[in-house]
């Protein structure tokens, strides 16, 4: 059974999320503040985390920052704040999706299912060969969902890994932000191509020798991005 961590300080909303997920057969655990969220996320074994943004003590941004590189599961931010800058900040910290309050519980469940399905395909659902993609001192292991730079493993949340893998499997081709958004996030994702820019920046920070002067993932001004691979 998939266990889901619900981080929400509004008891009514937390119960609503729990009830709808319970109906679908998910096991849920509720916490109401950021400190408990960090401890539970790092110690428990969860398939997905629903994370409220406005929390007492330690907000959702801080929680995401503290757990993202240590917990490779989908993180869905649930919040009343809907400004683009808030979404971009959350996605930049490694959140996989952003659901604005008030929300349709059926949509919430659908998003949870979609992310769990995508995560399962990434981490173990495929039967492909364990091909290793090598780009300089960067190695990408598609089946085991791992990235190494200079022999050291680099932790990447699922969207970052999908983006890097897509570019690495289609090297030397320029892709627009819109095309990358469609390929990685899909038509039904609520967001825009600015999300791509945020994630490209995060990937560069982890694989480039000098992220301010990238050589692997190059910006082609006015066109998009290209992964250079000889």
C-alpha cells in the first residue's frame, strides 16, 4: 500500500485530504507543523508528500529545501498562495506540482495518482536495459534513476531527472521550453514553460563544472536548450 504524508495545519483540510485518499486505498499519516514534517519525511517510508506552504514554525519552502535531496518521492505543494513567483520558488526548491486552495478533492486524488504512476515508471516499471549515458564526467543510469558526477552520486528529484534524461537521450537537438514542458510535465499539468527554466537551472547546478557558463546544457537564445554530447 502506498503511504502518503499529509502536512497541513488546517484540520478540516487535512481530514478532507485524508478521507478522499483513504477511499482510494492509500494509507495516510497527518502532521501539522514543519518540524514534524521534516522528521517524519526523513524517518518514514512514504510514496508521496502533500505539503502545505503556510505552516507554523517551519514553512513549506523550508521543509522542501531540507528534505528534497534526501527524499526521492513526489512532493505536491498545497497552498492558498497562487502567485507565479510562489509557484516558481516552490518548483525551484524541488516540488513536483502545485495545487491551489480551494481545490477539488477529486482533482487532488487524480494528481496524486498521476505522480505515483509516473514515479513508478521512472524507478522500476520499465524493463529496459541498464544503459549508461556518459557525458564527460557525468553518468546517467536511466533504469536505476541515478546520476553521478566525477564518481559522486548526485541526488535529483524526479522532474529534474526526467528532464536531464530526455535531453541526454536526444543530444545535440534544440528543444524549446514549450516542447520540454509538454514532454516532461504533459498537457494537463497546471503551469507554464517558466517551470522549465527553473528546473534547467537546478540540473545545471548539479552537473556543470561552472553553472554560470554551462557547457553540457546550452542555452540557444531565442530557441531553447540543447544538451551537447559528442
